[in-house]
C-alpha cells in the first residue's frame, strides 16, 4: 500500500506528508519508486538475471576508478 500499488480498504497513510490515496505520484516520487517492466522480467531466464547482476556489480565497482581519470577518452 505504501508504494500505492494496492488501494487501502480502510484507514489512511501518509508518506512524506502526502496521503497515499490522494497523491500517489508524489508518494512514489518521495520514496524513489521505479516500476519494472513486467515483460522484460518474464523474458529473462535465471542465468541471464545472474549475468546481468554480476555485470552491474562489476560496473559499479569500476565506475569510480574510471571517473577519476582525467582523459575523457579513457571512459569509452
């Protein structure tokens, strides 16, 4: 309910001072909610998800080192 994906059946809730039923877009913005494409998730096999996770982890580790270099051509 706090991500505004389910409607409350009773009561109310506030996130960042915004009512989840009246201001769902603002609530999602405040919590940093980013929906995933259902079709993309369904198309990936378990091994592909694992490979993507590893590639992402490696990129996160390498990016700070790459960003510290002075030559922009080294980033490509």
